[in-house]
């Protein structure tokens, strides 16, 4: 099982499982920008030796200033963290809810953070027949009544790739709920301005928006993310944060990548062309593809004897292609996988390996008939 630690992108485990070096895999199990890090990252690494002997800025002022300008909000409304995972944990600890509403399937870190504080979970089960879209009806179907409602939602959601309609979140807020919106993949959405709630979070003390910088800029080795809320809420989060949480290299790279507008434009252009092409190819192989607004797709495999997500992952891994077994997400059965969207040449490798695997499973079925 590649998801030994609950995530994709674990090349060390892939090496152990499949007996080949990490650089010989094409990794579709993690959702990074396939363009690779912007050029500024390389230059930052070359110059970093001159700064490594100094403490990082404990307030991360340079990066906060640039993010504040980018989003048009006050710097006091932003807290930088060691990746989105730290900020999810901090926010849950700060709110300390008795019950947390999670829309399944969703990112496993939400449940992990909730369990750490012994909060209960009120599940909202997203339905495949609705394309796993979060609807008001789904929320109202919850049987648990909560005096202080608390929701943690992904938009776009992982692993489904679906956006949450801002009007729905605003309705939850108007009803007295506290809402955390994880916008880790929002940078990949061309209509980001229509869906992101960053500016609203800066003026609503019951709304938190969490953003990641690692996915869009392909820097997962540099843990970097930020959360937006009112100055009072951000101050409370900062009190819980470990000192020196964001190292100086992460700060340097974070400031640099925000200046590369050309990289962002190139990324959105690539995704606009590649996503519909890959979806059509996957459907041609018999996969059911959930509509996605971001850089990955959730798929349900064709119905074949012995074909499960785990079995397909094993067969694909032996061919040097890593995929995510999505059956580990609550609410999905053993026929669901998640694929990152990559450059055309890599996507063609994915499709070729998938076709070979499906042919093998079909052949096995005929042999056993």
C-alpha cells in the first residue's frame, strides 16, 4: 500500500514496494504542478547559503506583506505556517469544537486534526450521483443538531476536485456557524476571484481560509501555507504556533514565487488544455470521471472481476506509474482512484499503462470463465 502514511507522493515507500529507484517512477499519486518549481526557486537555493547562518524572521513579514498586497487585505489578517497541515491543526485547536462537520470524502488531515482534540464528527456524505457536489440538501440531511456548528470544507475538495459554492458557505455563516475553507488548490481555478473567500475571511471572525503554496508552485519539500481570518483570530492562532515554524528558506522562496506572473499564466493555460483531453481519454477507457475544477481527477474504474483500486495500484506501480488508491478516503469504495494531471507525455504514459492493466484483467477474466 503506497498510502502507508495517509498521503500520496511517498516515493520511499514506492521504492520499497516496487524495487526501482524513485527517479524511475512517474508519480500521479500527488497533485503537484507538473511544470516544476518556478525559475526563481533555483536562484533562491543558490543564494541561500549566505542566509542560512541567520535566524528567520519570526513574524514572516516580507511574505505576509506580499500576500496582503496580492489579496488586498491587511497583513494582520494573515498567518504563515509550515504547510496547510499545520494550519488545519492550529485552527481546529483554536476553535476547539465539540462537533465538527466534515463532507466525506475529504482530505484525511481534517479528521486527524479533529480526533486530536477529541471532537466528534458529524458526517455529510457526498453522493456520486450528484458528482460529489456539496449541496444544501446534503447538509440538512445531517441528523446531529449542533449548538455551535463548525464546518471544515475543501474547495476545491480533495479527492473530488469539486468547488463549494460561496453562497452555501455564506448561508452557513449567516446561520451562526464557524467555517474553515481549505483552498489549497484554489490557485488552479481560473475563476478564483468568483470562488475564493479570502477577502471575506479577513472581516468575518467565524470564517477561516487556508491556502497552500506547495501545490501550485511545485515545492512540496518546502512546507509553506497561510491562513486568513480577522486580526483577533489570527492573533489567537499565533499564540498556539510553535516558534520559528517557517524557516528562512521557505520565506525566501515564498516571496520569490509570488513575483512570477508568467508562471501562473502558463500553469492555467496548460491545465485548461490538458484536463479535458485527459478526461476524455480516461472515459474512452471505460473510467467514470468526476467533474473536476482543479489539477486532479477522481475516477471509478470499469467493473471487471478482481479489479480493485489496490490491485490496479500494484499493477501500475510495477510499470513505474504511481496512482492514488482513493478507497482509503471515507465514503469511497474499492473501485475509486485519483490521478494527478500532468504534462501530455506523462499523461500518455498513464493511459498506456492503464490500457495494459485493463487488458490484463480482462484476459484473466476470460481465462477464469
